[in-house]
C-alpha cells in the first residue's frame, strides 16, 4: 500500500511516499481504508519532535511510528474477532495525538481508542476536520465552568482550535469576541462571534471590554498581557506552554491565590471529545472550518503550509483522490 513515511525527526523534507505492507488486524482492532486525514499542529510537533516534551510520547531519539498521521476518516474493511460494534462498510473517524499512522491507504486502530461512526450525511472531509481542533477546544472549555451569558475572547479564531472554540462557546450561550486576519473576519461572524478584531491592525490585549475568559488558541500572547482584559475572577487559557514554559506553573500558583487565574488545557479523554463533536455534527450545531485540500503526493506542501502559520481552519490530506 502507499504511505507517507519518515525515519527521523525533521522538517517536511524528511517525508517520502513509499509502498509498505498493509497492516493486519488484531482481535480488538479494525482495518480502515483511509479516505483522508488532516495535517495539523499536532502532526507538525510529531514530525519535528518539538517541543521536546512530545518525544516522551513519540520516541526520544527518533519516531516510534514511521508513518505519520493523528486523525483519519475512512471505511472499515475488516474487523478483529472480538469486535462487535463495527463492521465492514462502516464509515468511521478517529484521533490520537500520539499518532495513528493514518497517512496511508490502510491503517489499523484499536476499538478502545477514540474511533466513532461518522454521522449520516457528514462527509469524510468534514468528519476528519472535526477531530483534532475540536478535541483541544473541548479541553479548553472543560477546564472551567462556563455559564450562559458570560463573555469570552478567542485569540486566533480562524485556527482549527479557535474556530471550534467559537462554535462551542456560542452553542453554550456565551458571547464571543474573536481575532483573525482581515480577509477572513466574516468567517468568524458566521461561526458565531459577535465582534471580530483584525489582529494585524489592532492589539486585542488593549480592547476596552472585560471578559470572563481569554482563550489564546494560538498561544501567541501571555497571561501578563491579557490580565487587563479579565474580570476580577477571570481565567486565561493558552494552547501553548508560554515563554519559559510558564503556563503550567502559573496554573498551579494562581490556583491558590485570589483573583485572575490561569488554567492549563491538558488534553484528556479523546473518546469523550469525539462523542461530543459527533453529536453536534449530527444535530448540525457544529461545522468545521476547512481551508485547503491536498493530495497525498502533496504532503510536503501541506506540512509547509501549516507550518507557515497562515492556514485558516483545517487542512485536508486526501489519501483517496476526490472527484473533480
């Protein structure tokens, strides 16, 4: 089968496309014909091995999995003898931030992992684009007790995490202000933001409004810069460790102090995240933001575009060629 492979950490140049053996399934696994994956921030970290903490999960000196890919959408073609909740022909999608070797024509995955049926009338592309970013967005929200009527600032609203955050916050009754590039601000309004800020011409940290939450979905600001935006007991959450890895330590220290606090969105319980997003997809209360589609042969270009920081929402890597 055709697969994207790499033997060591590095830039997209370490990637190549090779013919490798099709995997065989174990008793509690399913074999999936992969239609598409995304190229996302998690994939980029797993590719480069940076920040170095990711190597605790992906391999210290080199990647444990030679085929990259953390999410997938596809069709079940075979099941293990202990599998009773999936059958050949089922449309499925899933995610694992430690890697699934999904950038290949076929992959195997344990049914104990985060894998679910794709809701009816949801495309493979929409399903896979609803995994990684939405999972991390859910793990922002589950670190706080959001209430209808509260206000949130989302920095980086056009990213995979940010675009999911806007929709999830709006669904839960919050008022959302979001930042993004001028050419795409209308997308943020369509997702549910009540007010939008062009981050290239306006410093969102100098905004006059006060917020219950500041969610920095791109990790490009700091608690110190955002404190003035928060109400007295407001909470700041960033997707990144922050300068000198300060955010996990601030999350600990501010827990025991009065006033404004930091929470760190340590991602947990991926199966629960996929359950939530699957239900929202099915009820049409969520739709992923998709920027571009690439073919598997264009995988280096796809990674380079994601690493440029210019992507809007999700980048689809089509393993099976889509109709023109």
